C-alpha cells in the first residue's frame, strides 16, 4: 500500500529503517521517470531480501499548476510499480531556499535515513540549483549512503521530457504524446449523470469531470479506448463544452461502441489516441447525430487499421 505525505518529517521513520530514494518532478511518469522508479523499487526489494528494513521512496517536487497526471493517477501508477512511499513536496519558498548541503544532511540523511539515492543525469537540487549527482556521491561517501545516476531516455532523437509531452498534448498530437509517455495519454474519473441528451438521439454517452489540475488537449473529438468495469470499449470522446447542447459543461463525454451496460458511478479510464476534429456547434440535434455517425465510422476505420498494422 502506497503511503503518501507532503513533507519528509511526516514519516517519522524508525531509527533502523533506511530508504532508497529517487527525486524529481515526476510529472507524467514518462520512460525516464519509470526507469528511476523501477530502479528504486527493485533496489529496495533486493535489500529487503537481505533482511534489511528498507522502503522505496519517490520524492516528487510539485512545481506546476497543471499536471500531465492528476494526483490520484500518479499515486495509482506508483502503487502499481511497487513504490512504498510518495512525498508530494510543494515548491514553497522554504523549500526553494533550502541549500544543497542542508537538503542532503537535514532531509535525505536526517529525516529519510537514505541508503541510496537515484537521479537522472541532469538532476539539480538546492538553492540556486547548485546540487548535482556528483555532490550526492561525494557526501554519500562521508555520510554512509550511495548515489546512482541513470541516463536520459531518447525518443525521436531528443530527450524525453515533461515539456515535450506537454507540447504534444497541448497541440492535440496524441500519437506523439503516447510515444513520449510510453503509454496512451488518459483521463480518469467517476461516470456522472449528464443531461442524457445522447440517449434521445441514440448515442448514450458517459460523462466525467477530471481533476481541475489535469492538463487536457484542445477541445474536440478524439478516437479513444476506454476501460470501465473490467472491460474495454472503443469509442469517440468529446473534450470540451458540448456547444450544441448548452455550451457550459466542461468535461469529457464518451460514446462507447457496442455497449449496452448502465455504467453510472463506475470508474472510467479514457485513453485519447487520435485527434479527429475540433469541437463545433451544430444547428440541431439531428445535425449533431449525423456528425456522430461520421465520427463513429472514422473511428471504427481507425481501429480496424490499427489492429491490422499491429
């Protein structure tokens, strides 16, 4: 079970408990992040097999208002990856003013009882970003912990980074976003009751509202694959305000193909695979229904081709 805190002091570790720590922003959990997380989880497990009391720790520095993953999405993924502790550290003035040496001695050693720290090769920390991987290794030799550095992950000839992913999502390039993330960009939430307009035109839909901090792609229609109630469905999803109906509801509305189930209240994961068209307002529900039929035909052709290519 993943334990989540906002500050290392909240852990109150036992004197004999040690930690394997990886530090970074961890916005999106792309392949570079995943490599660090796997290394920490595997190292902690190996130490436990030797009889040591060791926990794996992801020290996440939360520095942005909009995130590629919501807090809950990130927690769920980290728990699946076998991490024991998540520190969701907000980038507040007190933290920003903490010097590199103070962070090592006071936080890593004093509060977290670090046994090993694993970082990316361009990782910097402490006031003025003066702390480096080499500095961690040097202090580790004196203070009884080790430090390791993993290389960057490259996709398309450039380093994978959260900024590249953000640019891809913000431009609606869901294929590139998925390639950089190592998994399809997705949104999650509980299916809620909408105005049920879709049912009146023969296309019942599932509505969800994402976490307010979640980065979303441009408003429009997407081809999607959704996981709900232990099953997967292809479909089309509208991201935005539903202008033909009322123009106010902002959220995610998905029409599942070949689904007759009542899914209200279920947890939904919608993977946005391809941007089909911008959101637009139609003159009537009849015109909207015609367009949804075209969207469905386009999506079914997309998924059929995708299955052949794979």
